[in-house]
C-alpha cells in the first residue's frame, strides 16, 4: 500500500528492530557463506546433501538468497536465523532426489526444534520458514515433498521460475501449499522473465537485487531472477511469524498455521499495482 517508487524514493525500509527473532529460515540452495558479516553470526550450516561436497557455498546463489531473507543490511527479517541446506553443487546443478532430501531435512529439523522448544529447552522459538529459489520441470515428487514440509509447519516460499511461462508447469512452483513468488521491478512491472499463471501467489522485487555473496565476509553482488523475489517473501513470512507467540509460551495454542499466515500475507499485500500481469495471474505485490 504505497505510492509508486522512483530512484529517489526506493531507499527506505521501515521495520521493527527484532523482526524475525526466534525464527529459523531454511535456505535450500547452494549453501550459505555463514561467515559473512551481514549475518552477524545468525547463519549456521544445516546439512550438505550432495555426496562428497564441501560445507560451503561455492556458487553464491544461496548466500545471496540468505542475505535477502535475514541479512542486517540486505535482509527483510534482520534477526532471523539462517540454516544453510545445500542441495545444489557449486556449479548450480543438482539431482531431484537431493533437492527432495533437503526439503525433508528442513521438515525434520523444524519438528525437532518444535519438540525442543516445547520441552522448555529453547526459549523464544517462534517457528520456521524456508526458501527454495530453484526449480525445473514439473515434478510431483518435489511438489509433494514441499507440501508435506508445509503440513509439518514450515512456512515455505518458492520461486515461480524465469521462463516467462506458466508456473504451473514447473516445480516446486506448482506446490499448492507453498507461497509461489513471481518477480517485479522497481517500476512495478512484472519482470520480463517472471513466470506467471494461477500457481503464482504473489510478486516481490526480483530485478537488480543487491545482497550478500561469496569470496569474502564482505562480498556483495547484484543479480536478478524470481530466485531473488522468493527470499523477500520468505523473509516477510519470518518477520510476520516473529510477531506470534513463542512455542514455549502459554499462548502457543494460538500457533499460526502456514495456510493462515499465507492468507494473512496476501491480505496485507498491494492489489492491482503491477503492470504486464496476465489476466489469469494474481496481481498482488508484497510491498
């Protein structure tokens, strides 16, 4: 709910200082440069799935997404904790089975944290979100894994894809329980590459996005894609989730489901602001 942006007005982000606090964010990708200064020690290594691969991001893609979710300077949820789940090798490729294993790891790890919190061994835990900025052709197995992770309680954002085509033909974009994110531009257009269609839930910035990178603990890079849009929404979900009662709270019965938070996210978004959005696609912008 805002006026159109220009280069003179797009530099403000109003946020609560503790946004994302108590929330784990599983970034299922190429890994994360966990030592980057922008994470302030809030990023840790979860698991490396590809056999024989190192516990590091040799690509940069996953680090960039992680910074958009939770970096101090570049992130939406500036106090969230990033869990690196490496399912793609340094060249950006990977197998469908490894991606599915990464999703399953995130779900199992989340349930473990819920159990720990309910036993009083982790104070202030609010829940988990996940981001998956990857995709390929339609895969019922991957869609099922993502839907199951959401059913386990993870608030999941996924990229719509970059082929200027119907996102329903791609996975995990077609996973109905996730929040499928298309890319918008600074001038509130659908990005020329962004997938669209009835499987899209929302749009977020995805063109010329600056965030954390690899090579040093200060590295940054500017890249584009629905891969950059999705972590904006994963961060927003983490931000909103951090406003909820903690799992160890007496009010935890008010626990918000992923379905409910997805509906809340869409309800507070801006409707009808984007241009070049096909008629079969929800014209909903996260900011």
